[in-house]
């Protein structure tokens, strides 16, 4: 199986797990607020459905996708929210069908894409594996918002490897997005996977080091939890700074989540990773 095929299998699995969370919700539960400001559970699923449709257009009709980019450029501050708002206004059953249909069509299109294909996107062009990895990251991150809204604790899986890899590879972008000099030396990242395996990135003798649970790292780089609430350890000033600013998505820095116990209103809460937030350097 190709690398892209393996990622697509995991994308299908991640989507199915989120589907189980929302499939039996009543209308009132679809309207529950999530940690993302002004976004309900319906907004979260609508955003995934909208982005899947955009990705499908990029894969199957790249010229037509250019018009979507123009729309985004014309309304950079609102086009993500507008797409989510439109979908959230649908009947929940219709929205669920749209999401299911769109994600299925996208994964089929990616599986049959020619080897070496690259697709236009809101950022740099994406390979098949990059597109699948980005969709998995978003599905997992927005699924976390849904789980938080429902008070559900999800069991972490080995699929987090894809999210962790994006987070590691986006380190330089996280510094640059904030106008900070990108550290020149390599970092060592050692993450404990859900099954106890050690996921290792970077040279073993690197001075700058980050260690901890893979789940915590993924929550950090998708800005779904505050660093103070996670069991991550940094060695070295640059590594320590990175944990304060890490993000697995491109685009402007998000505000992230407030630490537990922070007074309500002290922060705007979770950042919403827009579809233009395709992971830099993924796969």
C-alpha cells in the first residue's frame, strides 16, 4: 500500500469515529456551543463538509478551483465563517448527508489520482498524501471540538502520528508566522504513542528537545489545549518558545485555548483552522 493509501485509510477511520459522535444527536445537541467562538457542533461539521467539497474541486476540477481561491482572497477574514454558517443552517440530517457524501467522494478521487499528482490549494500545491493528511488533521481537531462540546473523552489512536508529523514539520512556520527568527539548529522530538511506542523526530543528540505524550503534542499543535494543561517538557530556550507558539496549520497564528481555570472572557478561546491552513511541508 502506498503512503497515500495508508493515510486515506486512516482518514476514513477518523471520519467514521467522528460520525459516530454526531449521527444520533438531536436538533438541540447540534446547536450546542463548542470551544470555537460562535461555532456550534453544526458549524464544525459544516466546516468539514465545506472544506471537503473545496478539496474535491481542487482534485477533480483544478481550473474551477481557482474561482474559490478568488472568493477567499476577496473576503479573507470571513470566508471560512461564511461557509460554516451556510452549512450550519441546514437541517442536521441534510448536513450529515452532505458531509458523508463529500468525504466519500473526496477519498475516492484521491485514491484514483495519478502518481505524483499535485493539486492547487489555498496555500502551496498539495500532493495526494498531503491533502489526505491535512483532511485527517482537520477532522481530528474539529472532532475534538465536538467531543469537548458533548463532554466526551475520545480514546487516542495511532492515527495521531499524522497530526504529530505535521506539527513537527510546521515548527519553522510557527516561528515565521509570528515574525520570529526560525532557529537554525535541529530539534529532537520524542512522543509516546497511545500504545506506548516512541515516535522520534530529529537527531538524537539535538540540544533543543521536546518530550511527552503524543496526544498532548497533537492537542497543542492544533491549539485545542493550553500548554499549561499538558504533560509536555521542553529542554532548551528555543524548544520552550516553540511550545508557546506551536501550530500545525498555516495561516495567521490563532489565539488557542485558555488554560483551565482561566476566568471566562480572558481569551476568545480556540482558533479555527481554516481550509487555507494547509499544513506546511506535510508529506
